[in-house]
C-alpha cells in the first residue's frame, strides 16, 4: 500500500539505517616500502646466494604477516648503496635494511671488529649463542647507540682460495698477497708473513684475476657465488675447522624500525629470529658444497685440521687478540665476554 503513512514509515526506517549503520573505513592502511641493500649476487627466493634468499624470505613473510602493510625492495650486488657505505647509510637512516659483514663497520665502530676475530668463534652453534650471552647484549647496546638494530643473527665460516700453492698452515702464506676481510684478520695474516690487501668480498674476483691478490679468505658462500674458482688453483675449506667465522647479520636502521607500529616491530623481529635456523643450515651446506664446486672446476681441495688450526690461533692471540684488547675501548672485557661463550 502506497499511502502517506506507509511512505513516512519507510522513510523513517531508511534514516535509521543510515544513522546507526557503522561507518565504512575511509581507506585501507597505507603500504610502507622498505629497501634492503646487500653486496651479494642476486637470485630468487629458492635459488642463489643464501644471503640474498634470506632477505627475500624475510620480505615475503613480513609482507604476509602484516597483510601487505610492509613491503620490500631488494637491491643485490651493491646496486643501491656501495658495500663499504652501507653501515654509514644505515646508521644515518638513509638506508632501511642490509645484510652486511658487521666487521666492515670496524672503522666507525671498533668494537664490532670482534665479530671477525680470527680463531675466536669456532662453530656456528657457539656463534649463535652470543645472541643471548652478555657479549650479544653488549653488541646490541653498541649498535643501538649508532642507530642500528640486529634483526637476524647469521654466522659464516670461511676458507682460503689461492691462485698458487695451497694455504693451510701459516708458513704457506709467507710472501703472498692476501685479503683477510677485517682489521684483525689482516693483522693475523700479516703476522704470519703475508702482504695485506683490504677490499670487500665482491671485489675479490677482479683482484685475483688481475693478480693483485694471490689468495683470499672469505666465506664459503662468497667463494662459491663470486666464482673465485675461475682464478684459483687450490682452496682450503671450512668443512672440518676454520679460523675464519664471520658475523653477517640482517640489520635494520633504528630510524626505520622506530617508525613502524608496535605490531609491525614485533613481526619484523619474530620473522628475523625465525630465519636463523635457515641461515645456519645454509652456511653449513655451503661449507660442504664449496668442495664439490671447486673439485668440479679442477681446483685442488684441502682442509684445515686441528694441528693447523692451533698454529693459526697462536698467531691470532699474539697479534689480533692482543691488539684488540689494547686499542679498543673496553677491549679486554669484550674479549673476556666473547671467550666465555663456549
């Protein structure tokens, strides 16, 4: 019935619906894009250098858990920020995130040279235990003061690629031009009689190709992904022992982290921690894969045994360890904290 009364009732009902219906959101949460830079070879989430894969896994999972509120752009091969400039950019908030050998920041933050101290960390499990130990808490404090936060703890063992004779014991490198990877590593190699050339791992290939280097110490993963077997005649792997364990975390700028919501911060840290198992297993796999790749390329493969390791450790203690304790603020206490982690 279309009477004046019925029309009034209908109009009143419609007004009530519009008045009491909940307001629809004006727009969805705004997407935030963070940039992750690193020096390593790019690939996919399933194939390639595991450090690039870790960054991609992190990005994918954080995006999923935040419902797309956080997205990431990944720049491999130093394509966004040059290798040795990444920590400074991170510290200033000019870069959001990076996967970086922390010892590369040793010139700015002397304390972090401890994270590539020769013969100090001798297993992946020992390195990861730093996270909850006093030394890990101190590293967190030091980095926090520089505007940087650790998201994922990653350690890597390393080997020695040589374009000449094998480098197994200290006497083998006398007179050789060698890259060590950190101030302290270089000090040990120099004490053993080597001539030192300092450069990041993504520049080793060209240095060995041009004979600027006779040998280079770097992670098993970098020895593979940077194709150093193309200019090597021998390699000493980390399958059994290594004096070279490097801390290479996924880092975030505190400026970027502090700009996230508490829920987003929690997700970032939880996802970061969840990838530490992946990082450890991938690094261990590459220690074994290194031998297979180099043998296939016709390179002679050698291993470091306990006796050779002890020779390196003795030289390290007399050179790099001693220098760190004497020249770095709080250096002795930092060494004591580090050596207490078994």
